[in-house]
């Protein structure tokens, strides 16, 4: 006997927001961990892209609902550059493009917060869900362009130019049976992540032609203790505050570029 079809409400704004919250974290305010395993490539015009290093890390976040129906996502994230062959956590890295030795600055972005407005009656929705049988997909393409925090006049070696231009691409995967069970406040999630972006400031490559390509994947974990052991231990030793989500919503968000600028100012 064929099991009845499972209905997932992804047609209304309210249904989409609820599904997104249960996919990405949880609707009951619990913090969750979403990790990633990434390979970073250099793309230089006229050359075959080459692997540079790995980037392993995670985001810890939780949703907070407001009385007006809006939602805040409170999160921070940390990620570590690793040797492409050995997996060693890098302190220094010999740049194969410039043949110079660079001091590595790991990713430590706090906060990485988001706001989602309250769904309006009759609103069609904001998240492009797709259901195909047993699977639900959510693809989010995020083009970015804004004034570079590291301007060339002040940071000639670190700045790719006056504008920061990049893009991020997520594909989230969950099961229809999980999202269709409205008793579940959080559902299992795996995802793919890709990114294009300028050279990292600590690579000291300035406005040299080319860019970085990030190719990775990850999944959601309920507890810090469920993350990969080596990432856990490195976090506890170097970035212990990233074991929990932020307590309150603050702005502006941190990026690797604003973090680099703060670290550079602290050294003066």
C-alpha cells in the first residue's frame, strides 16, 4: 500500500519562514551548529584553477521570535585554513602565486546576524523552495557588492580595489517527511556551499587579476560536541567563545575584511 503524500507548506510566506527556520536551525530557540568542509581555489585569467588550501569551520546560531512575528537569527562563525595535503591548521602559508610567506588570519566573524520581517497576509513568500518527491531543496544565490572596508590607498597590499565584489551560493537539502512533520522543531539538514570572492587580505595580493573559488559542503549538528574533533579542539584552544551563539542581536556584522582591519589597527 502506497504511503500518503506528505504536504510541506512552502507556498505562503509564513509556511516558508517556518520551514526555513526548522531547516537552518530550530523554531524553539535552541542553538545549532552548521559546519563546512571547503576547498579554496585560485582562478587566474588564462590559467587552470589551482587548489590553495582547505577551510573547515562552523556557524553557531539560534532563532529568536519577536511578538510582531519577525525573527532574528543570532549567530557567529569561525573557520580555519588548513594545508591542502596534510590538513595541518596553518599559521604561515607559502603563497604559490607570489612565492612569499604569508601570516594566516583565520575566520572569526562575530556577529553574523540576520533579521526576517514578519510574514504578511497573502504574501507569496521569499524562499525559493522546491519539492521533488522525498526531497526538499532550497537554493539561495547571494550577489554582493559594496565599498571595500580595506581601501587601496590605506591597504595597497591587502585591497583588491575600492569595491568588494563577491557571491555566495547555498543549496540546502532536507527530507519531505521531516519538513512535513510539523511536530519537529528542527529537521536534519545537509547543504552545499560555493563562493566567489577576491583574494584574502592576508594573502597580500592587492589588485592582481583573478579571484578565489570556494567549493564545500556541510551539515547541521545539534551540539558542539558533535562537530569534528579536530575543529572542536582548535576552537576550544583558540576561539572558545564560538562554542555558543550570541546572547543578543548586534550590528554591524563582521567579515574577514573588517576583522583584518581591526587586527591591523590593534597592531599599530
